[in-house]
C-alpha cells in the first residue's frame, strides 16, 4: 500500500524543506488577502495599530511553527524512515495547530457574536487546508518532477572522475554515479568499488584507482538512490550509513554485538551490519556465496 511506503528522500532534503516553507508562507499570505474581504470573522488589519500588531504576531507564530516542524522533520530521518502516511499526518498536525491558534485569537479578540468556537475552528480549518495544503501538494509535485528529471535527463560527460588510466580501454560494465543536478560525476569498474558512505546530503564513494590506491570521492546524492539503482550490481545496504559492494567482502564476522563485514582492502575498517539489514545480507551469503561461512569471535 502506498501510504505505508517510505517517503522519497527528496521531500526531506534540507533545501527542499526550506523551499516548501518559503512557498507555503508566500502562498498563505496571498490567500489571506483574498480571504479577508469575504470573511465576517477576519480580524487581520493594517490600519488599526492593535490589530496590525496582532496580525504580525500571528503570522510570526505560524511561520515559527512551520520552521520548527520542518526542522524536526529533517532531523527525524536520522532515527526512522518516514512513510507517506506519517508525512500526511505530520502536515495535518501543522495545519490543525496553526488553525487552533487562529481560533483562539479570533475568540479572544474578534469576539464573534453569532459563531461558536467549533464553527470558527471549522471555518479556519477549511481555509488552512486550502492555504497550506495546496502549497504542500504543489511543492511535493515540483520536487518529484525535479528528481525524475535528474534521473532521465541527457548527461554531461565533462569533468568525470574515473578509476581507469587515461589510455585504458573502457570496461564492458561500469557503475556510473550522478549528482543531484543530473551530471555524471564518477565512473567506476565494479571490481574497483568497495563501499559507499552516507554523509548527510552527500555520499562518499570509496574505490581504488588504476594504481591500486584507495581513493575517496564525494558528491551530492542520496544513498537511497544508489541502493535502488544498483541492486543488481551487487551493491547492498548493510547499514543506514553504508552500501557495500558485496563482491569485495573478504569475511563475514559474527561478534557479540552483531555481524561485521571485512573488505579485501586492509585500509578499510570493518563495516557493521545493523539488525534491519542482517537478514538480507545473510540471505545473500547463503544463496550466492555459500562457501563463505560466518566466523564466530
């Protein structure tokens, strides 16, 4: 079911969240000016000094709520994978909170005579769903289109880092990595790639060059994109932070605190396997590499 699927990482990126908040605030302010002339309970004003200050206070509080909420949303990805359902509930909580504050201020200062608190809240909730819900949807669609275009657009092959010597013949199979702008940045032979490490919105690719020296290359890209795009190339997630080239694993070790992978290069530290990915890693070794038995320590 779609609602239980993990939310795409591009919706939780730092700049995407900032863009969503900025667009939502601008959209809401425009909607607010359209709404005021047609509302009997709207107390927003620019002329009256008291109402003007109250208007500024409410707008500032609403913006602060959005900023704090989206900041917490950004931090949350370090602790759990957000699903579509969780994202929808989160957005609804933002709308309900802001509408609740509006209802409280309306009841205290505007004092509508013929309207109950419930009716005021219902009206504000409808307006909030329009002024906040629409920009949420539009910004999500925009970032989805941008992410898709970054995947299928015609790539620029200038300034591409490669593991091969200048005169070496091109390998029949290559692992090519692109940044978020859709530009090809790194081209590697599968046998030279060891693992990929997540570093916030960037990844670090660890590989050996034509001289056999261990190198690191950093580019702006989501680890989830790598995981989804190279499953058939032997790149498997073993940790929230690591994707390993399973063909470069020298040993699978089991210790008291879990499983670890030792790679064929001694300069690379052991990579821990977290519980989330233990079953998939063990399944691979059982099916594809049955001769490599876990070593107890």
